[in-house]
C-alpha cells in the first residue's frame, strides 16, 4: 500500500466520493467533513483524494499533484500525531501545539487562489486542549477552506466537534476490492483483515504464519514450554512482533466472547472481555514504558490462558 499522499487510485469508497462530489457541484460544500470507519480501510487516502480534487491535483504528473505528494503544497496542511524521537514511535496524542499552525494557515490567502485544505488524521487522538483549539476554528471557518477529520472512533470526539462536521462513514472493502488493492498478500491474511487494507499489511508482517499459529495454540489452552520460548524471544525482537501478537490474541478473545454469548454462557463471555481489556492495558504499558517485551509476552500468555 502507498502512503496516502502518494495514492491516486481510490478503491472501495466511491459512494463517499460521490456524496462529496455532489456537494461540491452544488456550490454548498460544507466546511468540515468527518471521515470515519474501521482502522486501516483508507480514511486518510480518501481525505487526500478529496484534497486533490479541491486543489486541482488529480493528475499524477501535474505540478500541483507533485507538490501534494511531496508535502510541499502551500494550500494543504496535515495534522497528525508526531513521532516521539526518543522512543521512535508515534506519540499517544495530538497536542494544542500540533493544532496551532492551523489558525495561521487559515488566516492566509490561498497561495494558488483556490481552496485551503486541512487534514486532521486520527482526530480521536486530540487531547482536550487540542480539541478545544480545533473547535474554535470549526465554529468560525474562513471562506473557501475545508477541514477533513479522520477517525476510527468518532465517539471519542467532542460532541460539539462532531456536530459541526458532515459525516462520511466508510465501510470495509469487499473481497474483490481487497485483492485489487493488495494483489500479493496471502488469501488467509486477507480473510483475517476484515476488509481493511491497513490491517492486512499489518498482519502480513507475520510472514511465515508462526505468530498466528502460536496464538491459536495459546487460545486453545496450551502453556508455554521450552520449544515455544524460542518463538517468544524472536517475536520480542521484531519491530511489530509484540503488537501483532497482542492484536491476534485480542481478536481471539473477542471471538471467544461472542461465541460464549451465542451459547448463553455470559459468565465466560465476561471473563473473555475482561481478559481482552487486561491484555490491552498490558500492551499500552509495555509499549508506553518500553518494558521487556519477552516478559510481557509471557504475561500475556498467562493472562489469556483458560482458568
């Protein structure tokens, strides 16, 4: 998958594109759009695609398109979580300092005489101060300016922010669309991606399927043994190994809870839900404080084991 800035082929979200196009053609284009949907399905890609429409940057070889791709277009500003240079990962929130450039950007006349476009990618990560700063901009938008907010959790946004945006709710891609977008990804990975290209790419990091097999054994109640410890150490060393293992364990627990509810076993369903919550807490603490991942994997296995 390409970076959203570099993608020119929108796939799977034609309905949302059509809604936006009709609003643009009518001359009644809303000043703020909330693009929501599951993680990894292309929300940022759609936001950049719509930005290209407004900025006349749809043709890949055009000067405007090249500037969008390079991140140098004077009428396009992207706000997202910054990288924590000490830890080498994305910060946990978008701060007021991250949002502050939007105010100055909106005050300036468009450099190319058209629209000014702001993309807030991952709006659910706005902290309270950042959200309030953005809200002020949404309340008094300057003319010929558009703000696109993307989120995988619209409920995490201030109701006052949601009420000032026109919603574009995206659905997972179909099997055919997934295969078109990711022609080289294994079928079993696509099947577990639930229509999300981003999730498929994340799962594809388990190149030999060893982590998925390990998780299956753990969810079936197998305890760690000496042979499995070799894999634990390997997963702990991989860049996204721990995150991938926790993700697969969490999905397995969610499936267990749904199955228990379907069979009327609400007590075991509640246990699985609590295990998943505890697993997510373990993941956040391990990644947030850069703890020993091998030890955390052992804790995760004990956490999800059958009683």
